[in-house]
């Protein structure tokens, strides 16, 4: 898989110090971090582990192993948690045990976050952690994210958002800190690939996950496959359109066997949250 290339810049010590000061408030009471292995939660985990080490405490990094998240996340997240020096745990959860999620409703993100983080809070309590952190950043506050309401209701702490730290700044921090995921493309739950109201079908979501993996193996780094009834819409980064032209026969042959009537390419390229437009 290819990754984003970031320019070399000096890290803003002010941003780092602000994060350290914010996270330090929770070290003594114990911290559990909702950890995906992505750049946002990895920056929080690294800083928390550094602060905790000075007090001979452990930080719990907990990954949701769920029906709606790519299985490859578990392997990479475990590696990053080890890199940071955290106690890594996997919390298996099937979101479809919650009937409110089964038909991908408009408030799915709210219902899902409420379901997942309620279970994480129970895990944190069992492991004597008074605070749960998550990697919501400033950019997330300016798009449709109904799940943020659930985090607020459950008193989950989001240091990046609280300090108005953007995704670009998070990537720069990760790069300066030497984290291996500094340039890792962002990801989201597989339900974001479906139009609201479509049933969250295991076979369909598996096809989507396999299709995105296929495109990654061809060299595409930021991908979404979106489904609109019998139409498959491919989103890739605009700068990789020439690569798609080179690989078009392979792409056509692969997706033809999946049975969609139409396979299209979004000329606007990858855009987060296009199902909310």
C-alpha cells in the first residue's frame, strides 16, 4: 500500500505541549484510548504512553473488532500499540446486535458510537481507567458526524478536537514523533460505503472490503467504493486518475464479476462523507 507523502517541517512545540498538558490531567486516574491504529489515536497513544511511563503507569489501547470495520486494522493496530508501549486489547463487538443499526439509518453513526463506547466504558471501569480518550480532531467538527453527540453524552474526552488540532497538524506531529502511521490513509467504517436505508449485509460489505483491498494492491492509496443500489461508484485521489487509466482493464475485469449493473468512477475523486451530500 502507498501512503501520503508529507513535507519535512519542524513540529510545533506549542501544539505538542498543549496535548501533553491536556492528557497529563488524566494519567493518575488511568487512561483507556479508543484505538484504531490510525494517525489520530496513535498520536494520542504515543503521548499518553510517554507521560505514563514517567509515573510507571500503563495506558490501555483498545481496538473495536467489529462487523463494520476492515479486519486488516487489527494487525496494524497491534503493531503500533507495541511501538508506543501500550497494553493492547481487542474488544469484539457485533454492531448488528443493535436492531437500530441494521438498516443503516441516517443517525447510524450516533447509534453505533453510543453502542461501541458504552461497551468501552465498561471495559475501562473493569481495568480501573477513569477516562476514555478518542481521536476526534478539529476537521471532524465541521462535517456531518452525528456520532459526536454520543461521545459528548458519554463524556468521552477528545483532546485533538478540544485543542482545535487539525488532521494536517496531527500528521505532522506523527511524522516528527517517528510514528510509522504518519502517512497512513484515513479509513472509516464500511457502512459509510452504503446509501442510508440499505441493509447492512455481511456478504455485500465483504465484497466492498475485498474490492478496496484489490485497488490498494494495484497502488491506489486513498479509496472508497460507494454503493447506490445497482451502481458501484469508485472514489480515488484525483492525482491517481492516470494510474486508473493504466489499470482500467484489470479494474473492469475484477468488478465485472461482482454483478453490479454499472461501475463508475467519481470524477471529483475521493471525498470523505459523500453519502451525506
